[in-house]
């Protein structure tokens, strides 16, 4: 194990232990990304009192959902799964079409709101701390992700223990501990969301270039990390 990995692991476990001790009930919102698998492994191998949940938007890749089985087999842990409100999804599909998110940014954000943001609100209800796998490197809009801050959208402590980690740090951890990961990463994906809205990226492209690739600009976020007024928090942090 490299000195850097050892230092990263010690700091990660220190932060998670502190959150579990001082901010219960706490939860990791996992998108089953490589970053979230690092944190999942750290929580479950340390037997910490932190819930792990994910949001099954109904549009995820099969490879992503298979990780839920892999986690069950490896750690004997059942990730809690939240799903969108079926009525809201049906209304969106009836009114705009299932893939209407390709038509406009507004309809894309509405889809993300129904399928991701509203379930997240339910999942975080009653929690004192929200742990995420956000990293500063992920995109221009996430360049100043803090290690922790009070999130005034959800009124809880938001902890981003991998904020300072590089992509290499993440993969060094996953390989060192043989942690299961989404096989789509082996097919050129570097940031994985819903199947219709994610594609592999070319060498040299930004990690998140494959997300909502038909949209222009830096505002390509799903709204999970937004303030109450709906503005995305690019200055202090940034799914
Ligand atoms: S990523 Fe795409 S399919 Fe998933 S919730 Fe957002 S717009 Fe809908």
C-alpha cells in the first residue's frame, strides 16, 4: 500500500467514525459510483452506524443495479433503495413522453427532480449528516467542493470525505481492497448516471462530459446538490 493511500484511508475512516459518533443518524447517498464504493467499503468494513441508500430512478443501467447484489454478497448488507413517486413519473411520461429530457434543459431538470431530487429528500428526512462521494476534480463546477459544510437545502451537515481525492486515488483504493465496481467503467464510462443520459467519454475529455452530453455549458447537474432557491451550488460545492 502506498503512503498516500494509507494516509487517505486513515483520514477517510477518521472522518466516517466521527460522523457516525457525533451526527447519528447519518447516511451515505450512493449512486453506486466508484467513489461511493470506496466509502461503502470503508463504512461496512469498519462496521459503522451509517446507513447506505441509493435511488433507483427507474432508468439506471443493469450493470449499476447489479452492484446491489455484489454488495449483498461481499458485505452481507442490503443497500436501502428509494424510488420515485410512481404518480409523478406517470404524469411526466403522459404529458411529455418518457425521454422528453432530450427536448429541453427544463424537461431534463424536471425529470431529474422527479426521479432523483424528490426521492433524495425523502431519503434524507430526519438525518443529521449526509455523506457523498463528491470530488473537487469531477468537473469545473465542483472545483471547490468542501470537505464538509452545513447544507441549507436539506438542513444537515454535508460531508464529502473524498473531496481532495484524485481519480487515481479512488482506483488505487478499489484495487487495493478488491472492492466491487460498476463494470461500465471498463467500457469507457467515467461518470455513470441514468442509462439514456450517460455515455462513455473519449481520452482527454472531462470526467463528466458523458453526462447529458447534448447540453452545453457547465450547468450539467441533476439538482441533487442545490440550494433552496434552486440555484446550483458551484461556488462552495456541487451527483
Ligand atoms: S439523468 Fe436523465 S433519465 Fe435520469 S432522472 Fe435525469 S433526465 Fe431523467
